[in-house]
C-alpha cells in the first residue's frame, strides 16, 4: 500500500513539475510583462491598458505571437509590443537571424537581451533565450524615441 501511495505521489509531482516548466516558458498574458504604467513612465505620457490580439506568424510553420497595443490618452501616440515564444532558443535564434536579414539595418544595440537589432522602421527586435519580441513607438525615429524604445526593451528583457 505504501508503495502505491509513493508511486502516486511521484507521478503527481512529476506532472506538476512539467506544468510549472511550461508556464515559465509562456506566461498566461504576455502583455503583463509590460504594463501601461511602465509604458507611460518610459514614454512620458499617459497610456491605457493594452489591447491584446494574435500576432501573425512570421513564416509558415512558426508560432503565432501576441500583440499588445497601447494608446496614449491624448489619442496622438501608440506603442506596439509583439511577443513570440518559440519552442527552443535555437529556433528563436534562427528566426531572429532570418528576420534581421529582411528587416534589419546597421544599428544593433548590444545591451538588450541575447541579441537585438533596430529595423528600417526604427522598431527594436530582441531575442532572449527562446523569446523574441518587437517594440515600436510612434516617434521611434527621433533621438528621444530611440532612447525610450531601448528603455522599454530593457524592461521586458529584465522580466524574462
């Protein structure tokens, strides 16, 4: 009887451990990694809660992501935070490199995540482990906008 109880406990424990490992890979709500308060603070304006939607797959047979769109109370500006959880760091590294070959420009900030690049539209693309994310703001093409987008990207990297 004790052996049966021990076996049941072990099976239950292994099942729960597997669930915990998966939960750390992909949070229930990726938008919770970047709050409206953090966006407001970094961008110096009041932004509302994010509107969450499904982000498109960058290539066939890749994962869908999550879009989090933040709108300024003034109605003038917005920020887009897009996040993907790939199956492995190797997959994320490959996809990040492929996307950089299409969209990247010369600027590569080395201080965010495992690797990052700024695209032709002045948005930042970051990879950290098996996670890829993208941040774009209305005024990302200005010097202050570039500093703000780097600050937001660092906030997200710190949460992962």
